[in-house]
């Protein structure tokens, strides 16, 4: 059963992240020209990344809404809804007229669809990792719960692969004219596959047990978010701090690199795409490896390896990029994502173990998604603005280092959760 649940969660999150990352890659490569045409390429890219960031603003709202109903109605129903919303928005992007056709309405519609993407993704993560965490055993929870996390590199790998193939077989003119639409339309096929698999899994047994107890209890139930903010506000803040460096470093390494390689270094977009492609393949296996290690050595110790390691590596990352050597650029990206995996691998189990069943979906989702607004949403924007202002990668590396300090502090404050009894938490608190 656990393998089936893991497989369904992994495929579903892969589809959702494919859709979300596809937008980020397109924002770096084509949206600046098609929806925000300006004389200055970096200014157009900043505008494109602004709509990219807007998607993150909707993620906490998605986390709040999906968390509330996920804690009330169950994990499975909300996971199906999130997949339908994400796939529908992505397919519509594939048929959206550009600025040259409908003028200002084009970027406005693009922004609206991005908001729908963000809302859907805000509810996806919590449900996907919780349904695995609540099915698995405590001794291997870090390993099993890390597999939905692997949907991130899977989705990025898939999105980057499609874009890299199109960039290789098409001229720049054809890719700009119509080729970029193909990956967005392919989302429809992936959504059908994801829904078919996701509908076959059972609801979380821990959630069902908690619901049965609640129905027998003679007291009125408060909304999950009220219980969460009353009893678990400290855990929400820790989750946000833990997300900071993980989220910022990921989008600098996978999204901003496309801007830096093309605009900052004057290299072909294929160099950046191929580097992210290879690094994402390694990242896919690094995440469950770190998740398994967190079962043995603890969530905090593995997380600290990632946060401290990233703070040092980010300077080497840009130094290797500046060589303009494709092999060294790929090496820089790969090591960066392996270190990122040390934070992302244990994260699902770590956040799940912080909260009781009645508020677990809300707590994990809100802590995870609120951090996205000030972390991942702004990372490509801040990095691009720093590059435009200073014409150097050093300020960008310092920016990532600061986020690593914040995350290190949050992890040091947090308590160790490895092996926590998720049902036991319900007996001692919220």
C-alpha cells in the first residue's frame, strides 16, 4: 500500500511541478519577448519574473483553503482538485494570444492564469506529503515522504527536457513563434495520467481515525486554522524559516541561471537548460537519499548539512558559471542541487511531524507556502535586479548566504522530530 500511495503522490506532484516550472523557464526564455516587449532584455525579464512571482502570492491562499478543507474532508479529494486546477491553467497558457495580438490583455490574462497555478500548487504540496507520511511507518517516514518531494526535480526535469529538445530541433524564430506552446499543451496528457493514478489510492488511515474520534466527541470543532494559530504558531514560524534558504537557493540555481547564462555571460540558452537537466536528474535521487539519512541521523542534522553547505557553495557556484565552460557550469548546478536535497529531502517528514492530525494539512501548507512569498517568489527578481545594478554575481551570492543564515537559525531552534508518533501527537495536543 505504501508504495502505491508514494507512486500516486510522486506522479501527481511531478505533473503539478512540471506546470509550475514550465512557467519559470518560459519567463526566462520567451515571455519577456512575447508578453513584455521592451528595448532592454533585462527589464523585460524582470517584468516576466514579476508575473512569475505573483503565482507565489496565491500559494498561501491555496494552502489556507486546501488546508482547511483537507483537514475537514480528507487529503485525497483536495489532491484531485489541485491537479485539475493546475492542468487547466497551464493548458490555457498554451493557447493564450501574445502582446502583439491583443495588447495589454495578454499579460493580464497570463497573470490571472499564473494566480490559478499558484493557488493550486499551494494546496498540492501539503496533501501529497501528508498522505504518504500518514500511511508510512515512523522508522522510514523520512525516506517515503521524500518521494513526493522528488516530484520537484521530476517536474523540472520533464519541463526542461521538453524545452531543451524544442530548442535543439527548432530555430529561435520558430520556438518564439509557436514552439514554446507545445510543452504547455502537453500538460493535458499528463493531468489525465495523474488523475487516473491518484484516484486509485485510499484516504489516509490516520486522518480517518481522527475523523471517527472527532465525530464521537461531544464538543464543537474549531476551524483548523484557529487551532493552528492558537497552539502551533511557533512551529509555523520554524517551518517558514527552514524553507527560506531551501526555496531561494533552488530558484536561483534552476530559474535565474537561465537569465545569467544567456544575458550575463552571453552563452546559448541550451547551456543553462542542459546544466539544469543533468543536475535535476541527480537531484531526483539525492532527495530520497537525504530523506533516508534523516531517518538514521535525524531531520535537523541533515537539514543543517544542506543549509550550511549551500551558504559556502553558492560562491563556488557563480565562480564556476563565470568560467563559461559548459562542463563546469553543469558541475556547479549539480552540486548545488545535491546540497539543496539535504534540505528538501527531510522536509516533508520534518514538517508533518510538527503538527497534529486535525491541523496537519493547514500547518504544513501554511508554513511552507507563506515562506514562498518572501523566498522563492522574489529570488529570481532580486537576483536579476542585483545583476542589473552591479553587473556582478557577488551580491547575488551574498543574498543567498543571508538566507542560509536564517534557515540555520530556524533549524537550531527547532526540536528533533525523527520517529514521532503522528497519532500520539493527537493524544497530547493539537
